[in-house]
C-alpha cells in the first residue's frame, strides 16, 4: 500500500513559511501530494526556506482555486477542526483519523487531509464537505496549533498506522558508526597484547607485585576468556589502561565525564 493515495490540502494559507513547514512535515513522514487552495503567497522564498530540503514537494504542489477542485477523486475527506460546531459531525482523534485514512488508501481510494486558515481554520461550509472532522486534543488552556505543527501531528499518525498495516517496525535500533567493530570478536594476538598492557598497568599502580604475582593474571585471563570481547570493547579497555597509566605517572589524562 502506498502513501501516495493520501493528499494534504491547505486552504487559503496566509503565511508561505507554513506551506514550507507543512511540506517538510510531509516529507519526514513519507507523504508527497500537496494541494494548495488559494494560497496568499506561493511560490515564495519563505516556503522554500522552511521546507528545509522538501522543495520537491513544493515544486509538485497543485494550486487550485476552490476546495472542490482540491478534493476531486477523493473517496474520503477528513477536515481538521479546533472548535465545537453547531451541527454535530462524526469526530475522530488523530490516531483514528490515521487508521481510517490508511485503510481507505489500502483499498486504492484517494484520501484528503484538509487543513484550514491559520487565523480561523475551516469554515462551516468547508467542514460540511468532509465526512469526518479531526480534533487534535491539545491543552485547552493553549489549544491553537501552528499549521505546520498540525500537519506534522496528523502525518506522523498516518505513518505509524501505515507501518503497522505493512507489518514494519515502528522503532529501529540506532547503530553506532563503529557497529562493525562491535560485531567482530577480538583476535588471540590482540588479546595477548591486552594482557601484556593490563599486567604492566597493574604493576604501575601497585596492584600487582611482579616478585609475587600469585595467580592474578591467570584468573584475569580466565575472566576475560568468558567475556567474548569484541574489537570495539577491546579498544575501550586499552584506552582505559592508557589513561590509568598516565594518571599513575601524574601526566595529563582525559576525563570522560567532563
């Protein structure tokens, strides 16, 4: 199922920067179809600046004169609404909106997420063209969302619903840039070099008496032998020993906590 069946419609947007911000939010979440109904200032350098690399969405945006034109071909229309209306209408929260949008898109239907003006939202007449109204449950004490932020909320929920429908993970483990080193086991010769470094460091700090070594190093060898040390872990251990030796000699050394 493709997210290309879901379009974002901005009605009579007054600030070009919000168009750019909406485009960026869409691109972040994998949506690309943007329709602008009578924007007051577009195209605009402000839109490009706020898009932060999502200029392909701005370049492909469809500009129309009426909401009716923007909704041509859509089987499902959802309009954002921040305030109560006199006529009761089916109301969804953003998560429910995303679920029904993805379900319809999966059937091959076109879906429109409609956002109104920054200062007044959608008119009653415009909202009546929507099968559902969508309300973002923000704090009642400060309920007004920036237009681009509202687009971000709904498109995020759409992406989460799409990932779930596709059976894809919604969280990805972050790999370290040194992940390959972390996956490679240390070699026998590298381990031997480490044991030599470790023994010398223990002598330097007075923990090991070379005249009476007892069984300290054999016990440490057995301990490390059970650990399955990787190359990355070995680099860390060698670094600790190096800094320990510097500290023992009174030389400047790194403080990792700083």
